[in-house]
C-alpha cells in the first residue's frame, strides 16, 4: 500500500518536474530570443544584424572590443530612430575564431535567426571560410577584416568591407615614409596565413617601388608560442625590422624580441599595432620599444587637436584618452580596428535607408545601394576620418597613421593621405549576378 | 649571425624546451606505465596549472617572486586534487579499461578546457617572471629566467628520480607497474596507487606549466601543443620507460631547437613526427621500452 502511494508521489513529482522543465524551457528560449516573438508579429519587427564575433579562440581580445563598439553604435542608432523607423537588433554568435564555425554561424543567421545581414568579423581565415556560404545564402556580409581578400575579387558580391582600409592600401601608403625615414633594407616578420601574406606581397612591392628591398621574409606559423628561434634569421645588414603578428602569443613575441636585441645595436623597428593591440605599453619588458614606430589605423592615445567626433566615439564606446576601458585602465582596446565595427553599422544604415530596405526580399537592392556609395565624410558616424569607397571592389580607403613610442605612449608623427593608398582595382563585383 | 653563437642560442632554446617537456612527458609516461591509461587530458592539466599560477600571482601576491613560489606549491596541489577526483569519479568506474579511458579522458579534456574558458575567459594573460635579468652575450641577449627554468627542471627531475627509486612510494609504484596482480597479492593497495600516480602525473604537467608560464602566455588553448609533444616524446622513448622519456625529451627538445633555427620550425615538427612513425614501424616498443613477451 505504502509502496503504491510512494510510486504515485514519485509520478506526481516527475510530472511536476516535467512541467517545470517545460516552463523553464519556454522562459529560457523567450529570454534568449525575444525578437523571435516580435518577428512573428509582422512588419514592425526589428532590423536584425547578425554579428559574427570572435568571442573565444585566438581572436578573443579583438572580439571583446568589436562587441563593445557594435553595441554602442546600435544603441546610438536606436536612440535616434533606428533604420527606416524600425529598431535595430544585434544578434551575436561566437565563431570561436574558426573558419568552419564561422560558416556555420552564417548559416545560423540565414536560417535560424533570419537576420537581415551578417556583419563584423575580423580574422582573414574566418572571412574567407564564411564568405562562400554568405554568397550561396545570398546574405549580405559586411566584414571588418583588413585583409585584401575582399578587394582582390576572390570572394563574392555579397561581401563588403566598407568600414576599414585593406592591408594592401595601408602598406602601400606607408612604404614611402618608411623608406625615407627609417631605412630601405627591410626584414619582415609576419603571420604565415592570408593576412600576413597580404603584408608580405604588398609591402615588398611597395618598398621596391621606393628603391628599397626586403632582405629576408620570416613567416611565423599561426599556432606558434615561442619566437626567439626566429630572430637569428634577421640579417645583420637589416635597417628596418617590420613586424606584424596577431593572436594570443603577441606579447611573448614582442618581449622576446626585446630580450634578443638586448642592449646591443638593433635595427629600426616598424611594427603594425596588431602586434600590441589590447596590450598595455607599460607592461614590464616593453621598455625597449621606446623610439620605435607603429602603424595605427586610428591613434590609441588621443592626440593634440583631437576631433569632437573622436571624443564622442570614445565616450560612447567607453574608451578613455589612453585607449583603455573607462572601467579598467588595464583593459586596453583594439582601437586601430574596432572603429570599423562602429562605422560599418552606420554604412549599413545608410544603404538600407537609400534602398528603402524592408525585408530579406530587398537584399539585392541593399547590395546595389551599398555599391553606389562613394564617400563617407569625417563625422560622428565616421570618427576615424574621411573615406572613399569603391563599389566595384567593395572596399573603402582612408588615412593611416605612423606613431612613435614616446614616454610609453604613441604619438602620431605622420598621417598618410587617402590618395597615398589607392591602387588600380583588380576586380569588379558589380558584374557578378545577384 | 655566425655559426657559433647561432648554435649557442639554438642549444639554449632547445634545452629550455627539453627541460619543460621532460617534466610534462614524464607525467604522461608514469600514468601510462602504471595505469595503462592514455591520458588525452594531460595537456589540460598543464593548462590548468598555468591558469592557477596566473590566478595566484595576479590575485593573491603583489610581488612576482612570492607569487611564483606560492604557485609552484599550490598549482600542482590543486591540479593533483582535480586529477585525483577525476580518477575516482571517472576512470575507476570504467575499470581503467584502455579504450574507454581514451574516450573518457577526451571528455575530461573538453570539460576542463571549457570550464577554464567560462571561469578564466578567452584572453591570453601574462605572468611576470619571479625575477628578470637579461644576460647580454656579445651576439644576442637572453632571458636569465629562461636559463633558470633549465636548472629548476633539473632539480625537480632529481627529486622525482629520488622518489621513484629510493622511497617506499616509488617501490610500490614500480611494483604495480611490473605486475599489477602480483602487487595486489603482496598487499599493495593497487587502487590507491592508481589514484596517486594519476595525480602525480597531472602534478608534473602543472609544475612544467608553472615554470613556463612567465615565458609564454596563459591561455585556455595552451594545452594542445604540450600534449602533442609529450606524446611524441613518450612514444619515441618507450611507453612507460622513464629513462627513455628523459632521453627522448632531450632529443626532441634539442632537435626542435636546432632544426627550428637552422631551417624552420615546421620542419622541426615534421622531423619529430617522422621519428615517431619510424619508431612505431621499426621499434614499436620505443627506444628504451621493453618488448612485450
């Protein structure tokens, strides 16, 4: 008798548990995805921007700041009336800085989240891995990646890079300054994949055009964690050591470079700030960088004559005058890259408003509207500076900065003009079918 | 750079690599030797050691030296605790079955890795070395801390050698490795030995990580490379052979250092994996392993 009662109580417990579980499930799914409910309601659904984010994996420090810049921009857009009178919603998915996962995220955006566009990713291998899927699914894909892969024509009509200048343009615009101020005999240290290969190919040719030469190319495999072994390959007659590296090993790389050169003679050092994005210059053992030069896409330390747009942008994203988070001075931003996330969102807004975008059926019109853009004047929406946009190669061009490390901070010593970085386009996406 | 200094730098790099590798690989070797368990989660114990070291030096101590000394003691103990718990809760329940434990340790790999990702975050973080001075050779500078890593590893290896060959614990471990059933018949608590050895193996990985963490950076994915290298070393040296493991760690560490410098690091990895293939074909028991009867 008592056994039956027990069993009944058990059954009751079990069914109660099931109900709880079901209720919890509903609550959780509603919490994660409240916009799904909005979507069902019809035309006043938000514009959904799928953000493919390096939340984990080797690009995580960039991801953290890409997210902050994007969230701040979306917040501003929404407070000012959204896009075409509709609010914007950011749907974030982690790609693990992994190309395979990146392509899956694009699929998720297109089929599960039904976002209007995909946006935001940085690492070149993720962009290259995700783009074919975006093209197949006809999902406009706005990247903030820097690589030349967009402008080269190797991707497809659905991929744009309107918010950040590509590596080819960056390095071509700076080569004349490097050759005339630092030296003409260069040794290059770069990551051994697409992004690094862009540096290798286009800086080599740009420096050759200045009468300089690259003495040695030192590619570094992407998973490397120890770097001392590469430095003896730097030829003695090197005048300028050009370094660019990304990933979790960057600080080790720079420290080991300092140890290797010791207090002896060393060549001039010209680095891409990528080697020290999200890294504090006051970290011990980085003192040797004093007097060396860095490329900066957008100066980390506020410069004399700071524009009101830069002040506004720093304030919105939560970055102080030294390029660190306002909440934690040790949390250094990826200032030379993340502005691309901010600016690209305003370009998406501009193109959607031009094309009267109302839903996925208008994607071809959105593509054509984006391609028709030609210039972004310096403004609150484009705080990094004026840019011109080439719709045929889906790429923008802006000014670059060369900064010198002085007293543990970076001071701009040279700014290129947009024209310095222009090159003959090698592709025309507008001829591809939509 | 001239050949002499070039070789000197290559050897120093190789020795640092060999020192850390020998500690990590010995852990893997002990576990396989005694438990016959291929511990795929070994690299994650290494990573966990580095993460705990970061946490101790960052959160608890303001001076790098005291943080380092504390980490050298606390990190292995905590990692050993985690390993002991996972041996009790997972490996023992599947009877240390060789195939099942491979799958189980793969599971442990992901649990530890993702757990650290959630708690520690995805960023690479650096630990300040306990002391920093640069030795300026006429041709290049070299970190004094890196050289001290070689000495510390030698010290730890001597302690380990003493424990295994001169203490009761070592005797019991060797007896269990030789013949489990006979050891049990002589009253050795084999189950307890298994737990202890699994923990000691993980602790060795953690110690290696504490030593290397101030040179490299602490990151939740840092366990993959040492896992691969430890497997290479243990297979070449002979599964379960301590002497072989030490020899192979020196061989692989030095060849990695020298080939990486004179040719390329990719070639160095190719050579060591080729060596594994050759050993497996021509001497499957490893250079120092004993042929199964």
